[in-house]
C-alpha cells in the first residue's frame, strides 16, 4: 500500500492570503515573465507536464484529491520529486485557477524557454508568426511535440504559458524546445545562423507543399489566420508553399496547416531513411 | 451608389418579444432539430455561409451595421437574395446570440443535412466518431471543405449546428455534404453500400498512415481524443492506420489527425493524376 501524501502545512482557506494572491497573479503574462514562473492546472495537465520534465516548484490541492487513485498517484509523484503540496479549500483553488471548474490541483512551474544555443543541430522548427489564439497555439505545440519540431513565436503571438495554451498543448510544451517573442529580423538572422531553410506557408505560395523538399533542415513560418504570414518573413522566405484547397475555402486553421506540413516532413524523412525517396 | 438596405419592419426592442424568443431558442439542439433551423452569428460567418450556399430565412441586425461598408454590403447581399432583415436593438441582438459580443447581425438558416442518396459517388468521407468538442468538430468541417471530403457524425458527437461549431467551421459547413447522429451499424452499412473502404485512425493502428492507399474511395473514422475510435467502428474497419509520433506524446488533437490524413489523400490523388504514383 502506497503511503498517503504528506501535506506541506495547514490548509489555506483565505483568498486574501498573500501566497494565494501570488499564485493567482501568474494568470497574467507580465507577472509570469517577471517571475519566470507559470501556472499548471488540473490533474491531467500536471501528469503530462511531469512526464515531459516540467520543473514544478510547488503545488496546491484540495485534500479530497487524495480520495481518488489517480489523484493520490499524482500527489505521490509530486512528493517523490520533492514538490511541496499545500492543501487549500475548493474556494481558494478556484480563486487561483483560470478555469471555472479546476480539477483539484494547481501547480507553479518554471518557464523553460531555451537559449538560442540550444537550437544548434535542430532540423525541424516551426515559427508561430502572430498566432493570437492561445488554444490554436497550444494545439500547434502539441503537433510540434508529436513531430519532433522546435518552436519559436514572433512577438505578437499569444503567450505559450497562457493557461489556455498550456491546456491545449496537453503539457507537451515541456518537451518542445521553444523561444518566444522574437522580432522578425531575429527570426531571419537566427534561422540563417542555424542553417535552416526559411519556408513560409501561405495561400500566395508558388508550389504545393508536397513539392517542397522537407528533408533538409527547415524553419516553417505559419501566419495568423486573419493576416497570413507577416510581410518581413514572407519577404525573407526562400520558399513559399501553399496547401491546395477546394473551391469556396479561403484558409485553414493555422494549427491544421502547420500539422499537415510538419507531418509531410516526417513522411518524407522516413521515406528517405527507408530508401524510398 | 448602392441603395441603402431596406429594413423589414420596425425595430424589435423587447427581449420578451415572441420572435426574439423563438430565435434565441435556436441556441439549443433539440429546438434546432425540431424546427430544421439554425442560428448564424456575425458578419464574417454570414458572409462565408452565404457564399457557400446557406439557405437563410431571415436576419436580425442593429441599424448601425449599415454604417460600415462591409455591413452594408452584407445587408445588400441578403436583400438581393430576398432575405428579410429586421432591425433590432443591441440588447435584443445580444439576447438572441450565443456570443458575448455579437457582431451586429444574426440570421436564421435551414439545416441542410443530406439524404443518404446524396453521398452516391462520394470518394472521400470523414466520420467524426464521438467528437464532443464543438470547436474541434467545426475545425474538422473546415478541413473537410478544404479537401473536398463529405462528413458524417456518429451519435454522441457535438452538433454540427452548435453556434460554436459553426463559428469554428467559418461557415464552410454549407459546402460539405453532411449527415449527423448515425449509429455505428448505420455507418458501417452505408459506407459499405457506397463502396467506401472503412479506415480508422487510431494509435493502435498497424501501419503508418502514409503506407495506406488513399486513392481508392474511403470513409475515414476519427475518434474522440479521450476515447479514440469506438469499439464497433474499430472492429468494422478494414484498415487501422496510426500517425507516427515522437516520444512522450500520446495523441494529437482529433481535427489535426483528420487534417493530416485527408491531405495525404489529396496528395496521393494529385500525384496519381500527375502520373507520379
């Protein structure tokens, strides 16, 4: 029989408590940036984030979480990693959380943006060029994780650590090397420095995406749905590809576009490795 | 100079008005089903739905909509199609709408589910097997439109005419032949009757999706993220394909999975048509 979780201190029951306020403040991007911390909410997100190597500093859970097998296992996994878990009332948990019905636990984790040096050797990179919707951005993160791609965002995109983006990413952000809020000129300079071919996905593209050679190292630029790829990145791209579409359809969801192209790269590389391309 | 829009009657200003209540009631699926009608909200959705051939019965707009060029054009397009547009106060519009900030107009349109006979000759069909998230389902609709696929949903999926699904589909539902709430045995029987190969996308799949032959007519089953493909459809599938994924990633967004496979079918078919496959 596994040991019951050990709680780090008495139950927090007041939303006026300074620690509670400090956690709640992490819902805001400037606060996250200033402190280098983010909020993870719910059992499922925490499970996947832990498995992906998130560095969790502390957690806050309702005592009833230990009543379910899954909740108890999560509490034990946190304890095994030395993460203090403070008990809180359901009202305090709801106050700290971004969701209306938080699933019993929230945690504070380190923001893990990589240095530029960490992208050396990268052969697949996707650049979110102004994606404003956090749900869409989180879905893109999840696809990057599935295809082994790294991720940059241009300044003007949603924050990768926005609770809604983290939820949509299912905690996979912590397996994707990533960097945020780059200026277009930084993106172009660093992509070139890393030896990545800058490829833009845009309806104005001259060739169908499957006609491009995705076996060589690439940096794929995906624009926002409203505006497409931004002018400086479109101008700097050495190749612009489009997704052939049926009549009456103007564009695709940006995360969908990125997924189709990233999986085409996986397909081409596997085929090449198998000697079929 | 284009004519100003003609308003169909005096401004509706009371949320107690029976017509207002009847429109608001279309936010609920049973009401939509009983009356064969749905709600379209906002300028952009109405523009794309009109272009896609939606059959709009009536619309309700705030008079200020005519002050913008885009709003006036939409009102004129509606008038050109003989759609009566009734002026309403902003408060009445908000009452009828599902969104917190409706964009000046809502309309009532016919539900356009196709008869089974309409799928004769279909060579690409996607089946939403219990997709519960309306945003995800709407994104799938948009991808089906882009790739020229028809769409069925299994009973238990979200409603295609849910306002959130319609918004995510960007009005493209009206170009996609579709049918809802089919039982698994109906899906299997009709797919076979139409000569479609039943292919399931599932992590348990024996082959990578690009190893399948997507040139022949297919019915692609995409399961919910939580549960995967349902047991009866998994058992009936003649082929189960998976998307190869990186370590630590369990699954993809369902709409993303469908997009990767539907575009692989487009790619293979274009390559075959060009004599390259």
